[in-house]
């Protein structure tokens, strides 16, 4: 439709004023519209033949109607926007940097971009999963491990230390207690070793479990889509389907919250969204959430639910997904604990 309209604006009209602009005429009109100040830079980049062609077209151009001018500009912008789009990515950035920076400098910058978040090496290590870092450090000298753990976030260091083999962990603790100020040269050597042998390989070797990734995707399906995909997957690969279901965190998993966590979540969810979420939930879910409210609050919520009347399944799905995402956000901040089972060892956030 837009192309047809544009062609109409640029088409030849035998009995009217508008006509089709072609070739050098189009360039001539654009340069006329730009004027001396803005068109000068373009004129300077044209070769002798192009200048002659555009000048000849301009001299013989005749009247240009507003419709012809508008059509030409719209066409120009459309072609520029479709052909001149830019895509920023890691590879394009690396190619650009290589043109004006030394190779070793580019390698360091790209490692900073590709590696875990952090402004320097020690902040980056504090963002590496503790089991990954512990698995690397267990093969290092105790003194090296002591230096690393002394430089990273103490909370992260505690988690790493707890994973290390007991004998190594005790030796590391002993060395950290006796450790004086680390010489700059030693620290730089450790940092360089970590950058070359650990951080540079981390991006290539660490890969998120595909089942975890799919569980996150399934968590964001509405219930009908989720059921459809799970049913199909169960027929094709029951083991994979079972693992994904185990990893998924759903609205029903909220019923495993302890009382304090549940009450924190309820305070964070908008009341109208909570009413919709519970309107489409099971009796067990309503009983659980009502049980973590005061009698008065539960009565008011029940009244709100009754006042809603029929609700669409899609709206229920959205509200329940919102509660699940809110729970995840609160867990990430350490304000609540959410689990996949009643076991004390099953905390997943």
C-alpha cells in the first residue's frame, strides 16, 4: 500500500503537474532542497562526471511540486533506514577496535566485555559461580587460593571456602590468618594468571544447562501453551520433560513458602492482581494465602474476588506469573526464600 501510494506520488501525470523523477533528477532535487550550506559537503564528494550529470539534470528540472518532493524524501528515508541499519555486537566491536588498538589491548578489553560483570578482575571473580571458582582453585597452591579469597567479596569467599576440600580449606584459612600485605608484583602475577588461564576460558567453557534455560522459557508460557508443549515433549522425550518440570518454578511452588516469606510476598503484590490470581487458583492455594493473612484482610480479599465476577484465563495466568516473578525478585534480594520442596537443602534462590 505505502509503495503504491509512493509510486503514485512520483508517477507521470499527463494532464497534471506531477511527473516521475529518475536518476540524476532525484539527486538534483535533493541537493536543491538541501541548499548551499547543507549540500556543499555532498557536492565536494562528487567526481567530475557526477557533477556534470547532476548539474544538467538540475538545469532542466523545471517545477517540482510539493507532492513530488514529499514522495522523493519518503522514498529516500525508507531506503536509507532499510539499508543503513546498524547492529552492535561483540564481533563487530572487536573488528572495529582492531583497526586502531594493539592486539593485546583489544584482547583485554574484549575479555572485560565477554567476562562476568565487574569493573576489575576481583569484582569479576566475585560474580563467578562459587562452585566454578572452587573447582578451579582446588588445583592451585594454598597460598594462591589465600590471595584470591582475600581479594574477593567476603560473602563469596565464604561460599567458595565451604566447597573446597576440607584439608585445602583449612590450609588456606591458616595462610590467610598469617598473610601480610601482598606484594604488588605477586598480586599482578596472580591476576594475570587468572585472566589468562581462568577468565579467558570461562566464557568458552561455561554453558548454562539447556534444561534450566527451557524451564525458564516454560515458566513464561501461559498454562495452555505450557501444557501443550509439555505434553508433546513427554511423548518425544519423557526424561527431558520430567527434568524441565522439576526445574520449573510455578505458582503452585509458592505454596511451599514459609509464613514469613509468604507474608512478605503478599505485601509486595498489588491487591487487585492478587485477587485475580487467587480467583483462578485451587482451593488449596486460596487456603494457604488466606492462612497467612489476618482474618480481616482475608475477608476483604474474598469480597474483592467475589466482586470480580468471571475472569479470563489469560488474566489469571498473567496475575499468577506476576506473583511468581515477584517472588523470584524478592528471593534474589534475599528478602524471602523459595524452594522446590520442603527439604532444607532445596533452596533454589
